[in-house]
């Protein structure tokens, strides 16, 4: 691995970073269109990305011959049909990549020239993948089928992917040992009608599995499953005892030796842990459950429980939460997996020459696929257990000590400790009990929620990510939104709108009179078809439940103000500024307003309990304006590691000097504030602590 790392760090590409460079390379992976993403205040251009092996490089008047893996990024749609094995030539700019397995990240400048056509083998595999994708049908069920059969998730929407992850069903669309086991069993069964010798049948199965690897592409879990399957096939063919655990050990060693970077891949770790859980723990669970339940039910329940328990440490470290409903979701989905995999596999193989038969077979498995999608959406509605990595490590150490100190009855004490932990974690979940105001943790953007009771709320902005917005509103239990305020049309405030609209009824929407940027306002208008949309201006008032709302900005005409550094001062200064008042709290929120407008609003604002800090706490703030607000709590919605320097240290310091308790989503996670007659308490999702303050 040291030799590989040295070759990646010392090569011709690394010596010409940030310079024009001509590269001839061989495509290694399928080009994938990047997910929709917000960059700052605007919707980012979607790019295609894929890995390739650089073979010839020209830079600085010199030519180099090499064989180095690189990752290529380009907006050109011409690469969409590139296949592994093809040679391409392009001019680009290389930068250092965070991806350890590549020498550089190369951004293509201009067109990509295709030097060689794809091989017949590559074209045949592509036609199978494309045939299944095209004929799988619309909707989430149609997007699920290619994922379960071939690991192709290109048709899945971001919200559906989020629900699959939250419900613990993501592993179904990552080709792994389960797929290999199902396909192997089916091929072995089918081959008995043509070949009598077990060794010939195993050889044919091995050839089919090798082709299957090429078809689904060699991801970490596929390589691990393939290595394990190879060992088991050899053991069975030689009539030696086939022990799955040594096979798993061999698979781990083979994959890591062949590709050392798999050792730090979370997907590979989860794949190994899930398999280990099935081998080591599932039989014990079956034996124990069989005392109380029928064996068939015990065998169905045991695998998801074992896999979930073994994978939980890594899942919590990655996602920050554990979904208890994932066990039930996996149990319900289990009967539908094999039919979809087998019939879908047959459909994919015949799709290039028998598309009509493929559609018939897809129609048959569309019903179990729709059932799994329903399970994913249903299970995603349930709360999850938030848990930090520090808490997880402490728990594992505590359980180890409990087992050591209480050796005689360690199982009983560990079970009691787990029950207590689950109970405490459930009680301490965010937002917990009563809450009045919440700020969602949606990355670099804004989204605040004001509780109206009975699962109803006023929402101010929806952030940049639909999946995160939907997850936050689910955690808060919001099903109806009588009023939605979109302060202005920057992407980091409106792109999460589809997540809010998912299975929720919206009464009316307030928007600014400045429709720039037109691209975003047009998208919002399209999403809000059939919803009452009002343009609001200074002086408008309204009341929802016991919340009085007063609009302080914008004016009826768009003014001209000095432009601060950034990506849209004119749009920022058109943000809707609102004052919320109730018997229990007062709140001021004003989108991304900057000092020119803040100065004009000095006389209109007084002390508030909660101040949703303008423009993510940037350094562009009017000190006198903040002094007039003099908030008890200052909420800052900001993304971790953002490149804007938000929040500015001077802004945080100024609010602290005013006596405000500053809470921010990048360090504290989602924020929930309970208020009763101006007595406030804060609950932070990341730390779970409470702070009490008298108004």
C-alpha cells in the first residue's frame, strides 16, 4: 500500500496541478450524474463523474507515459454513454483530491474526444443494464427494481433514497452477498436440468457469477461477496467441508490485498459486519426464538436483527442515529427480495432481444417492489435514536466492562444495560416533548419552524436539501403547514421545498416581491401549483392560532443598496422580515438582510426572546440593530465547514456581549426551544443538553 500511495503522490499529474494538461485515459467506471446540489445561494450545475486510468500526459512542453487512476469531472453530456474500457482524450485542470485511491481530481475544460469504441462485451453488458432500467417502469417501485437487481440507483429520487436509508433498507439496492446467494442458488437449480455433474454445474455457476460481477460493477460489497462465493464453490466442488467463517476471512484478506483502500471504505465494513452477524449471531437468535415462536418465524426475524446489531456501531458513526424500525422493515421486506432478484435478473438478461417479455416480467415484480417502497416510506416516518460517536464508544466500553466484571451473569446485565440505554435515548430524543420554535439542521441554509400545536406549524424557509427538510419535519411531527414563508429565492432557502410538500398540506405561502434569481423562483412556482401564494410587503399583519405576525420588510418597490461581497446583496435585501409575537415568546426572522436594510429597521424592532440571526451569522451585521433586538437566544443556521466563514467570530462575539445564548446548527445540530410565558429552555440534537433562561 505504501508503494501505491507513493505512486499516487509522485507522478506527472501531481507535478502540474492547477495547470492546463492534456490527458489520454482509459475509462474505468460508468459515468454517473451528480446529485442535485446547492452551491452557496445558487443551484449548482450537475456534472458527470467517473474514474479512469491516465495513460499519457502532456504538460509544460513535456510528454509522460504512466498508469495512474484519476477521477474526472465534466458537465458534458457526451460522456453519459461512455463505457469501461474506452479510451478518451481531453484537456483539463488537475487538483488534489480527498479521494485516497486517485492521484488527482481532473476538471475537463472543453470537449472530450473518444479515441476507441467500447468492446462488444462492454456493449452487451450495457444493453442489459439499460434494458432493465428503461423497462422497469416509473415511480419509486420502478426505480427500486434496477437497484435491487443490478445495484443501479440512477432512477431513485433523493427523497426516496433518504427514506430507504432512514428505514434501514439501503442494503437492498447495494449488490452484496444476498444477491450472490440468490443468483447462485437459482443458477445451480436451473443447471441440474442440463448438466448432471456437480463439478460442471459449479463451474458453470462460477462463470455466471463472474459475468454477474462485470454486469453489476465491482463495488466493495460485490468484491467481498464474490471472493466468499468463490471459496464456497471451490470447497463444495472438492467435497471438503465448507465453513462460511473461514471463507469470510479469506474474502476480507483477498479484497484488501487486491485493493487496500477498501480497508477504509464504510460500505465494505458494513458488508463484512452484516455477513459476520448472519454467520455468528443469527443461528443463536434462531435457537433462542425457536423456544417461543415457530421456527419459520424465528428464521425470518433472526437475520435482520443479527445484521442490524453487528452493523449498528458503523451506522451510528456514519449517520448519527439508529432506526429501531429498521428491524421490522427488513422483516416485512424479506419475502419480496428473492422474487424481485430472480425475476428481475431474468428480465435483465432477456431485455436486449425480448423487451415485451421483459415488460411482462417487470409487471409481475412491480407489485412486491411497490410493497417494499411502501415499507420504506412507512418506516421512515418513525423517530430514530440520535447518538453521537462519543456516546457509542462509551457504551461499548461500558458493556465490555460489564461483561468482564459480571462474568457469571453478564448476558443479563448487558441486556438490562441495553434496555436502559434505549429507554434513556428515546426519552432524550430531539425535540423530545413540548417545543415552541425549532431550527432544522439542513446544512448551509435556513429553515425555522414555529409550533401551532396539533401537528401544525408555520415554516420560515426550507433550506437547500429536500431530504433533510422532510426528515426534520418528520422529527417535529409536522403534517400541516397553514403558513409557509419563503424569505427570498436563493437556493439555500427554497430548494428543500419538495421535502416540505411531501405528504403535507400547505395553506398559503408568502414570498418576496423580488423574483430574482428567476431560475429558482420559476422552480418554486412550479412546485407550488395549486397553492395560495401571496407577495407580502411592509405593514401586512396576520394571526395564526395565538401567533401574531407583522411584516417589516420589504417595501412595495425594490430599493438600491450598497453591494457587499458575496453572491446577491440585492436579493438578500429583498428578504421578508417578520416579527412573531405570542403570550409565550417573541421571535424575529429576516432571511439574509444585510446592514443597509437593518439600519432602516432599527426603530421597528425591540427586545425579542429569539433572534434568527440574519444571513447565517455573516460579518455583515448592524451592531445597533442587534442591540435593539437584544435577544435572549440567537439561532444561527449554518453548515459544517462552509467556505464562507459563517458564522463570523465578530458576530458571535457581539451577540454574546449583548447577553444572548448563541446556538448554531453546525456545532449543536438541530435546535428546539420550549417557551412558556417567556421562560425558555433549549434542547440541542447533537448534545441533548438543556439550558434554562428567564425572560
